């Protein structure tokens, strides 16, 4: 597993863009696979914290988006039931 940052200066920005990356090589019992599997995650940011922190923040954001979506679905469903009951 590899974690890291690369910086890319960008004109017009006060601080450079940073690319946080997370690379995972999959093995079986520490042996390289015949057809190796590699997972690469890349995150563009202007944050100046450690790479693991950037990745955690992005994953936490995705989790909150999932809960927000479920909440909106539940509210719409209950509003429809209320409307059918109240205006029927």
C-alpha cells in the first residue's frame, strides 16, 4: 500500500493543487498474483493536511451524502402518504 501527495502549481491560486493518492497492490500470502490487481484512488485538493486525512475526509463526505439521500427519500415517501391520507 502506498499513500502520498504530489503538488501541481496552478496559476491564479494562492496555494498549489495537491493530488493525494492511495495505491493498493493485492497479493495472496505476500506473493504477487499472475494477473496483478491494483487499486488506485486519486483525490485533488488544496488542503494541506496529511494524505490519509484527505482520503478520510473524502470518504466521510460520501457517507454523509448517502445518509442525506436516504433521508430525502424517506421524507418524500412520508409526505406522499400524508397527502393521500389528509386529502383523500
